[in-house]
């Protein structure tokens, strides 16, 4: 029968028991474990000069050659791989269905404390209990959280790669690796007929005490661990698609090394006018990625920027665009027919009252919330997407140097002009709102709460607070609610 795998990898971390698992697997005829052959400091050990004919210098020059040697070696060859090992081969390992994935984990607190003890006692492996050195480390909360974050990120990357490629891994915990029946299950997963009678006796557990006896400040440790969000409950879910950088909409000033990266819904005539008045006057537009790279190469000392709007203001601008532009006529029809958004019939929008406008806007916000959560059958349009996702899209080509806040437009644009050595001029006033009812006419706490619920990531990422409406100038005949 054809062998299922050509090689194997043990994804683990320091102090997870990977040495013991490797020693146990090495008892099986035909299995060869080469250790941490992609460790940045050595080839599996300080005294190891070559593995399968590959030296450290060879591996640094071409790490894929060592991976190929492992795959081609007689028997079933494998190695251990940690989060900080050779990054150039990780994708090749993860996407190879002929490489068996073994994922060994351990309680991260145990790992952290064990690692602290090992670093300070210089005892990384224990073969005789008489050589054991006892030392109690202090628990440092910030250090532990950084330790945890790196390892969790690596585990998520492994999981995602397996999901994308349709593979499965054999998962086992440190305690599982001490059970011969579980290790025999691993041998079955590897497609081998051999079975073990016992776990390797080469190594001795180094720190068997209870946690309270292993650290100096156990009460402080308990308190710190209680504050950690283990289940990522504070994570803001993101169901939005990846956004393109929008290069064709980029605008540069002629004669001045300033580049504007607009975000929809593009109510920015005042920003474009300011940019056109700099340098020799006028705008450069219609960029492609190739021509924008050329512009950047030629514009020494260039700066780029985008303008962020308060999430509620931007949501209202998006609503205005949906309500007033011909290109959104089909969307208006669908919102009326299928999503209970009380939008007036075509031709009746111009005469809408402030109260009806507010009701329609609140209904639109309810639709946007469902849409960005992936709960509607309509496309998630960039015009109402989170600014966070759009800025991430910009960064896919080149992150803007400055995120200008609309409420600080004059100060921020003045700073940009100064950085590129051109005379600062005040930006023109904001264009007249084309909406029949302004946000200031209808703004209230409920709308603010709806916006915060939808654009939680924007509020958090960019530091927005509650929107402060400008002093109202009541329009004749407006019936804004109190």
C-alpha cells in the first residue's frame, strides 16, 4: 500500500514536551526525527554541523534544499518547527499534503514558567533527577501577554492554512504525549503499523510541582491571569471583504509632492480644490499602479494622506448618496421591497420632512449593520464600508503618511504642506450638503448609538467620540424632531 506521508512536522514551542515526543517517536523503526533543523541559531543542536548533508551555511542560502532532503530521505523523516523558525519554508510545509502535521500544545502558563526556569537554570533537558536545579521565577504579566500573543497568532496561522488547503492535523497536548495509547493513535495517523509499549524514558520531567510552588508571586499571577481575555471576547468581528487600494481615484498635486487617497463616498471637492491650488496648480489623476509607482519615484520626499470622517457623518453621506444619485436607483428599490427601509418613492424624496428623513436614515443604518455582518444578499458596497477596511485596503499598496481628521482639516493639511515645503493655504469650506435634510437637523442619541454599533471598529481604531453637531441653522419649513 502506498505510504500516506513522505515526511512529518511537529509544530510545537519550547517547553511543550517536543523533545520527549520526538524521543518517543524515534523508538519506532523507520522514523527519523531531525530536531529543530530550521532553528535560526543551529541545525537542531549547537554541536550539529550538518543534517542530511546540508550545513548551516547551505540552509541559510537555500532552506528549501534541506526540506527537499527530508522529504526524499529513506523512511519517514520529520522535524520540529516553532513560531520563530525559518519563515521561508513555512508556506511550503503548510501547503504540502504529503507532509503530516502534528500540533503539540501545552497550557501557555506552564510553558511560560517552565521557559523562565530553563533560561535561568540553563537546564533544557533533564535525564537524571539528581541534576535538577530548583529556581522560582517571578510572573510578569506584560511579558506573559506578549509571550501568549505570539504563540496564539502562530496557532491561528496553522489552523487557517489547514482549513484553506483542506488538510487535517493530529493535535495533542503535553499530557497526551505522556500516554502511549495516544502516541499509538498518532502512529496510526501517520499510516504506520508499528505500535509502542511505552513512552521514552530518556527524559525526566523537570518541574513537577504545583504552580503555586513554582512562582514567587502566585497571588499576583492569579490576579493578572483573571484579567486576560482568553476567549477574545473583546475582539471586534470583521465580515467585510478585503478592499482594493483604489489606485485609479488617487489624486496628486501638480508641482508638489502631495498625494490624496480618497475614501468613498467622495464628498471631497474642497480637498481636491486645496490640492489643486498647491505647487504649479492643477491635479494629476487617472493613475494605475505602474504610473503611481513612477510618480512616487519621481516625487522625492512625497507625502500621502486620506481624510477620515466621523462614522455617523460618513454614514449619513452614504445615505445621501444612496437617496439622491441615479446609480443607486436599483438599490433604493431593493431597500424598499426587501429590507423594510422606508424610502419614499422615486420623485418624492425632494419634499421629505425631517422626521421622515430621520426614520429612513435609521432604517438604512439597520440595513447597513446587517449588510456588513454578511446577513444580506446585497453586495457590501465601499460607500458604507468601515473606514478601517478601506484604510487597510490602501495599505495593500502603500499606507498613507497621515490620516487627516475632517474636524482638523485646516491644521492637518497645513502640516502636510509644511512637510513638503510648499506654502500652506486654508482649505475651501465644505461643499453644500445636497441632502434635503442635514444630519444636524435630525441628530440624536439613538442615531449615535446605531452608528457606534455598526462602526465599532472605526470608533475604536481612530478614536472617535460622540459627534458634535454644528450650531443649527434651521431651514424654513423644517420639522426636525426634538
